[in-house]
């Protein structure tokens, strides 16, 4: 591969070599000293894997362009890689394909038993969904392209296992760049795609729009024999394992993707949807909880809107821009915070192995280092730490609201009808003076409560609220 790249105009290869490292596996080693910011490697545009180059191939291009609408960027690149590999001859791109790993350790290749070590995590659910999506995408590719062009795409060389391998090649090795036009480009760069990730170097891979070349700069000072790194960005372990097949123990960027959703048939959905949009959200929103921001304000904004009553909506809609950012009322705030505490507790209980046990197992070497189960355990550990911080934050916020709401204490208040202490409270929307464990008890108690409710509401009104 190196000789072909040199003939194609690549520079810097004489100062680098591929090598195996004990901690990262295959990578790139320096043969001389580099100073931070110095150009280490340049790969010319003519040897990059891009959608444009796939279309330009005299044999593959017409087939790709016949699929209307056009295939996605990833499916185009996947087909390009498998097409080159299937032909099995020549130098050039074929030598790059031959140098690619035969197997990957991304979570989609885990056995069911290995994946169980992160049961309950967002990675577990995402991996299951990806498996189904890959199968569906492959079937569509067969119908739209592989089937109509059997002479170019023999199905024994374009199996679903091949498709899965090539898809993971794109996920783990492609680089993305934003262009001045606002568009983006995704590409694979031979040799440069052998560089491993380190958060200790600055972002150091660049794309020159005028020449179309890709360059790698030194993200720090290097001595001869050092491994050269690039920085993939602040990526949590659940995404690192899903896309790249590795994790970073104690990753400071660990996160949990919280999915908040509301059914379109829910009461007042249209009004609430407008409020979500005003808040920069949607009726289904995925919000990342992180170690540095375990309970983002967007989570509270979403739930405040979701739990609005008819009377709340009548007051808020005329002033929706301001309302979506602030606390609606004490009762609304306590309801969403109690819901969060209970929901997060349920999420934590759903993990296959609890936080303390995972910490103990990892400390005593229960898992084979860098094995699939070990990686899955680190994902589970990181997500549980984030969720625990989120729950503690919600508890702290709830304590503040309760302390400012007089006798409305979650620890002592009881449902006015059944006298149970509810997990989620529903306060009377008119007088805000009594609490119920749910709608059923509120309706059942209405006859007895309505006289007191009117009097209390009138008294509060005479005091200005």
C-alpha cells in the first residue's frame, strides 16, 4: 500500500511506519522527531475513498447512478469497498482494502452473552436496533442495486456479513469535514485511517478544499518511535464501542442518552408540540446526560411542557417563549422531579450488574482486559455513574422546591383520598392545597373537596395569589 501511495503523490510516508502496539493494536509509528503543528502526512485527493470517486469509476459509477433516488453516502462507500474487494486484483485501492482489519470489535459483532454485560445501557438498546437496521438496509440494497446488476455484484461476495463488515469499516475509519458551502464530505484516507485516537492530542486532521488533499498534523511533539495519534473528539464510551470497537476506562466524556417522548394522541399534544419547538425540542427528544451536566435544563423544559394542564396552557401559550425556560409552578416542578427520580431509579435497576459490583469486578480483573465483556462493563459503569449523578441532581432540586412550598412536603404529604404517600404527586390545580396520588383519587374526592377548594382559592385570590 505504501508504494502505491508514494506513486500517487502521498508525502510523509518515509518518516512513518505501521506497527503493533500493546495498548492500541495496529497503529502508526514515527521514524523521526516531529514538532507540534508540523505536517506529518498528506494523502492526495485522487486516492481518497469518496462518493464522487465512486461515481467516477467507469464500471461501478453507472450502476450506482442507476439507483434512484441515489444511495446514502454510507451505502455508496460500502458498495465501493466491497466492489473493489470482490474484484481481487491490482494495486491501488485494492491494496488498501487488503490492509483493512478482517474483523472488528464494535458492539454489533458482540455475541448475545457479551452484549448482556451492558444490559440496561443505551448501548444495549442501540446495538439491538442497529442489528435490525443493518438487515433492513441490506435487503433494500439487494433490491435496488445488487439484484439488478448481478454481473457486478455477485451475491456470494456481497453477503450480509460482507455488508456488515464494510459498514463497520465506514463507521470506524471514515473522516467527516464541513465544507465552506455548508455541505459536508465523508471520506476514507488510506494509511491515515490506521491512526488511533487519543484525547491528549489536539484535533490534527485537515481537509484542503482547494486541492482535495487530506493532511495529518502533529497534535503534540513526537520523538522517534512514538505512536502518532489523532483526536476523534469528546466521545463517550457507549459511542466509542459502537462505532470504533474500543473504550477508555474512566472516560470523562461518558454520557447516557435519555429519550423523552410523548404520543401524538396525548391530551393537548398540538399545543405542547408548539411549546417544545419554541424550546428547541421536539415531541421525541434525545438528550445526553453527562458527567459535567447530568441533568440538562432541556430535560426539565421538556417535562414541564409535557405535564402542563389545560389551565396551565391557557396562561402560558400567550407567553410561550418565556414560559418554556422557567419553572411553571411548584406543583408542576415537583411532579416532574419526582417522575425523574422514579424513572432514573427504574433505569438503574434495569442494568444487568450494579455499579458497585462492576467496580469491584473490574478492580479484581474479573474481565479479560480489552475483551468484549470488559469493554461492555466499562460502558455500563460509565452510564450508571451518569444516571446516579442525574438522580442526585433531581433530588437536590426537589428538596429546594419542597422547602419553598410550605407544608407540601413529599416525605410527609398524603393523598387526600386514600392517604397513601404517593411517588408522584398531583396537586389540586385550583387551590393548590391538597394532593392526590392520581386522577382517580382526585375525581373520587371532588364532592367532598369542592367547597373547601372554592373557599381556599378565593382566599388566595384576595391575597394576590
